[in-house]
C-alpha cells in the first residue's frame, strides 16, 4: 500500500450530548489535555433540559456548540456536527468518555501512513474497572455486530490489527471514506448505526485499524440509563 508522509492535520471532534452535564466536564477537560493540539471541538446538544450548554460555554469557550431544539438521537446529532466540519479527519466521542492524553495523537497515526484505512478504533475501558468495553468491533455470520473483548481484562488486546469496525463511542474517520460511502444512517437514531457504517466501509474496500494505544475510559450507557430509545442520545 502507498505510504503518506506524516504532516499535521486538523481534526474535528464531535460530542453529541443529551442532559449530560454530569459527564461533559470530565470529557471536555480530557479533550483539552490532548498532546495533539490541532483539533476543533463541537458539542451538539440534543435539546437538553439541564445546564449542559451553559457548562460548555462557561468553562470551554473555544468549543463550538450546536444547540438543537429537539432530540435527534446519536445519529442525527452527529450528522449535525459533521455539517460544522471541513477537516479531512473527524472523531466521534461519547459525552461519557474520558480520553487518555495521547488518544488523539495515537489514533491518527495509522491513517497518516495508509490511505485505505477509513476508520480507527479505540481501546475502550469501562470507567472504574479493569475490564474492556471494546477493542474494536466484529460481525457474526448472522450479521450482528459485537464488541471485541467486552468484559475481558484490560491487559489483553495490545496489538494493533485490522478489525471489522469501531465503536462510535470513540473512533476516528477519514472524510474521503465518508464522501465515498456516506455517514451514519439516520434511520437508526441510536444503536447499531456504527455497525451499519462499518459494514458499508468494508463492502466498499475501506479498512478499520484497532489502535490499542488510543485509550478511552467509558461510563458505559451513562447517558442512556434506563430510558426508552426515543428519549435519549
């Protein structure tokens, strides 16, 4: 495969939020501490009724805020965020994640050397535990997406490797790929939208690289909780 020189690239980071005031501060603080400094950050608020928007504007004035009047779900919110971006690479992170300081720097590297990599997957660790949330994604023979390594020890899955796809809780995407195959399908609202995107990418000849040094701590389902699917991100 053709190698590309490593040159600085601006990255857009999109965070969809719905009543996530309790989680946003830690997420945005970790984003502000990234060793890779060339990024613009966008919070898309899905009609929150808490003080999320005020928190962002008060503590993180450099972060762009897209304030929606209705909840468009994880998919619709990210679609709105992507409209704010013109960069060659963009990342999606959940509002209940906390990023290792080297996350952005490490997750970008594979894409800078291999132009066929359209997605990079993080090593997601369940916050407060020694267990994995995901080490990239897989697909069963019946077409069901699953998280690789979920519930397993965090000391496993330490080798970078090509995988079926990434969890959109913390992933990097190449815009050229999105221009080729499209982005998240709004029919999904939330859940399985990343599996659908991963599948379309594979069918079109794009690859996904799991990056074990791109570490993210995830409060799994902290925003969703026990609410019904039309009420949440």
